[in-house]
C-alpha cells in the first residue's frame, strides 16, 4: 500500500480519520511504501501544525521543519514503510494524472502535485493508496 501525505498528517495530527487510517495500517498484510514527495509534503504540513500550536511562523523558527521531519520520518520507520524513489516513468505517470485528474483541467478530483505523484506511485507499484479525503475516489484508483 502506498501512503499519501494526507494519511500521515491525519495520524500525526490525531485528526478525526486517524483511528480509521491506523486500523487500515494494522490490518494491512502487505508492504507499505512512501516517496520523497510524500515525506516532504507531510513534513511541511506537520510543521504548519506545529507553528500554529506554538503561535510562531516557519520563517521565525526553521527548527519546526526539522522537528516535523523527524516526526514524519520516525513514523514511517515505526510502521516499516519502504522508500521508493521517483523514477522517470513515475514522473510521466504523474504528469498524465495531472492532465486527466488535476486542478488545472477542471476534473472533480482536483489533484495537486503531491496527489499526482501519489497516484502515479500507487499505479506503478500496483498497490492500493491510503489517503484521506474524496479526491482520489474521483479517479480510477480502486
């Protein structure tokens, strides 16, 4: 299963969907995967949450990005997720996803850059995608 940034952030932020996502991870018998973009996007989101929590901004406290990276990377290590590099082929699939499902083409999925890469990774690995929200349900991922 490929883990989208939305699922990681939901768990680390104890969002309302966190319990369901955690249960999906517990019940999953296969390998778990992530990429650079998921790590980066999750780190930025967790840093924003940390900034809101301590009433600062990222510009005033770059340590928040370091702390967020450690939380995200530590979580991925704890669940035994495997890093998958982004290849040229995956990049092409992400571009295709953007042309088919992206924000700029008016599709209901409204996939952003990170979403397009998560879509491409799940397709390339032929695994399910773990995510929060309705965007991917508007695509051909099943």
